[in-house]
């Protein structure tokens, strides 16, 4: 299976996340929080345990700058320019402009998701499988986030699903361009490392920080341990 097809499979998670909006009665907010906590642990572990070392191995000390670039770009597009974004369901009314700017910012992120899938499979199947799983884990809450933002801004559920589909398309485009653009092929893995680290540490962890009890923290550590187990067998 080509990396583009893998990216297409991952992209389905964006659409499934938006479809959650049509079945609110059948899912639990607490369950979503546990999924976010597990995903955070897994993404941080994959970034620091796999992507960062491999990027440095390929690009030398200069890879650090590209990792930082990926990290900063996500913050710029999801928070500095948007000013209102979080993973999970949006429960407050927002302006139409917020939904559009969040979509543009997330499309950059999902584009790099596709780059991460393609460039990691180009290294070897083991790394590709771990990155693919990491991407798939945050696709559902990502789709839910953009879908609920669109609904909260007054748009229809159909428009919300369309926005999630656009995120999926950006993922596939990122995978397709990875072998065609020299800059992406050379530095894509480092960019992906920075983006993955940001999503896990700055987007997902704050979604469950401050929650009472140890359940959320336990799921975070299970996510880290899950990476460790998979890394040992794949």
C-alpha cells in the first residue's frame, strides 16, 4: 500500500470525528477525554522517541531548526492567528471567521500529517506504522473540533462534515507532495516531529490537565507505555 493510501485511511478519522456531531447521544465526553489523554501520551512518545532522533540522524544538528519551525507554525496557525481553538467539542458560540481561520490553520497541520506519514514510510515500515497510528489517534478529536466550531459559528452539520473532509484532503495532498518537493522530502520528517510534539504536548495535554483524580493521567501514561510496547515489537 502506498503512503498516499495510508494517508487516505488516516484522513477518514477527520470525517468520523465530524460525524460524531450527529450522534452526540451515543458518546461520552469523559470517554473522549480519555482518548485525548491516551493520544497525548502516544504522540509525545512517538515524537521524542522516533521522529526527533530520526530527523537528527538524517539532517544533523540543523534538524533542530526545522523541528522548531514545525512547532512554531502550529502555534501560529492554531492559536496566535485564530485565538480560539481546542481539541474536542466546542460548546460556545463563535464567529464565522473563527471557524474559517481554524480550518485554514488545521489544514496546514493536516498537510504536515500527510508529510509525516509519507516521509516516515520512506525511512522504513516500522517508523511509518508508528507515525500512522499517532496521526490516526488525533484525527478523530481534530475532526470533532473543526466540525463543532463550524456548527457553533452557525453553519450546518453538512458544512461541518465538509470542513473535516477538507482536512482529510490536505493530509492526502501532504503525502502526495512529499516525494515531489525537494524541501519537503529533505526536511519533512523534522517538521513532522515538531508538529507531532506540539499536538501532543500543547494541544492534547491541556485538554485534560486539571481534571480531578488520576484516571486521565493514567490514560496518558498508558499511551506512553503503548508506544513503548509497540516500538519493541514492530
